[in-house]
């Protein structure tokens, strides 16, 4: 969908740009010459004004061409500066919530062709802890937003029982890694975020995620999540886990134990902050550099809503920088 919109916007800008050039450098000068000629031959001030009004009436051609400057500005801003995205799922909770609208810095990782995503000018690289938007490797028409955990050459070890990470920068396939990145965790505490479950003949599914104060009961068919602070190098952020779940990683590399990965060159390892409710690199693998869209920098609007439902309110307190 995102690529389709970029293609439509680019084509619309190109077509209106051609029309604008034809209007600006061909039709407009011709009208001016014709107007000057008619005014010379017309007698009386009223006759000249009538003729001028007739010639100055905008045609459909002029109207379409006049849209070009607006489309050009939108195309440049959206392709190379900032682009708005909506958070559709809870995989990055509690950092990003369903209904958040974020601004993504498009130039953070390079200026790219808006259609092919080919890097035109390299301006930077992802850092551990960045919240990045990228094209889902399995379906590039879908945009994902996750936290960058591993850089090219890193060895990632994820303990899916204790739900903790170890990162060995630049270790690669070496059996012995010289040093690891400091990844620390504070004590687990009950979160306000609560999962409500729907029980159907087909089984149990998540029907919504709600904030319930820790001193209140979550009620039936609901489960309070655990929360803790994870510090990845010098980046601290909150993560959520589900107490009763041990999520077995679905993606593995040949020759490595389950839960251990070596990030190939030109690729990245990404995870959601909602560790037990995130479809990320643990499930499908690495993020190629060419799939990177940009870095999430701010929340510009936030609506109270559940996944797949209409908004019920506005969360003004969430507007601002992403922490």
C-alpha cells in the first residue's frame, strides 16, 4: 500500500509537472502575446476589459498544472524528510500504542528513491535501540516498526525462558566472544497494561488491550502483563511480557542453538518492545538494509482505540518525542 501510494504520488507529480512546464513556457506566453495584440486593436476601455477577462479565465489545463507545486512539495517532504505513519498493532507497547501517529525521519538512514527504495545518498546507519520503520521482508507492501537490537556482525542471544537479551558486538561466528554489550534489566513489576481475552468455540484470542490500575482487579478473561526496564547499551526503554507464556523462537540459523543468531552483513535484527506479542526477527529473520524506511522520532497525534476498531478519544498527553 505504501509503495502504491508513493508510485501514484510520483506519477501525479510527473504528469502535473509536464503540464505545468507546457503551461508556463508555451501557453502562458502565447496568451500574453494574444492579449497584447487584441488590446491594441480593441477600441474603448470596456472592450479591452471584456477581452482580458475572457483570455484570463483558467482552463482545465491551467487548473491541473497549478496543482504541481503542491504535489512537488509533498513528494519531496514525504520521500526525503518526514513521513507520517500510524501504529496499527500493539507490538511496540508500551513505547508505542495502537492509535499513535508517528513522524518518521526519512533521511536518518539515507536518501532513497521513493519507488524502488534504492539508496541515493547514504546519510547514516541504524544504532542499537533505534525505533525503525522498515518494509516487512516477507511482504514489502507492509510497513513494520520495531526496535533495532542487532547490527551487522553482532551475535544475539535471547533467553526465551527469562526473556532477556545478550548482545555481542562484532562477534560474528566466533565461538568465543571477547566482550558483550551491557544489557541490563530492572526488577519486573505488574503493568497497567492488561490483555482481555475472547473465548470462542475456536479457542482463546486477544480481544483488546486496556490500562487497568495495578490496585484494581482485571476481572475475568483478562491477564495483567509484566513490565520492566531494559537498558540496551545507553538506551533505556520499557518492555512488556506475558507471565504465563514462553515464546519459542520460530527462526533459527543452521549451526547455532535456538535463540542465538549472527546478523549478516547489510542486515539488522529487530524486536518489538511487547516481547510476547510481537512478530519480529525472532519469527522471520533479519531486516535487509534496503528495506529500512527511517527512524521514528515523534508522536504527532494519538487516538484511543483497539486494533481494527474506530477511535473513541484522543490521548493528547502522548504527543511529543518518543522515549
